[in-house]
C-alpha cells in the first residue's frame, strides 16, 4: 500500500511538470508605432546590471510588430535603441513580469 501511494505521489508531481515545460517560456512582442527604426534590443533580468546580446538581426521598421520567444519566465527589463536624426536614443522598459504573464507587449511611440 505504501509503495502504491509513493508511486502515485511521484506520478502526480511528474505529470504536471512534463506537461508545463513549454509554459516556462515567455514571449515579448514589440510594436513599433514610432516613425523611427528600432535598431537594437537587449534583455536582462530585472535585478541584473548585465544586458544580454542584441536580439535583433534586422531593425524593427516603423509600423512593424515582431515577437521574441523562448524568453525566461522571470521579471525582466528591455532596452531598445532607435536612431533619431542619426543619434542613438535608448528606452528602457522595467518590471516586465513574464512569471505572471506568458506574453508581454511593448509599444514604441514617438
């Protein structure tokens, strides 16, 4: 009887874990509603001072929407860089919670 209960306990723990692995990935959607290209984008954990690598292979054009997937389900911050009159301009979006929300949308505006 103890073996059966132990086995059922293990199954009860492992089944939800195996079914929710894909739910551990977050998605970030960037809507560029500005009149400038977003040329770079970096992500970091909210409590980190280290930014990751540039996630954009090509700029996000004005009017374009792009999604970045397979992000950690954590509280993150995002830095975008746009060229405004040939001068880089940074925007930092903080406290984006991918632990609670599996998808977060950022809207870039002028």
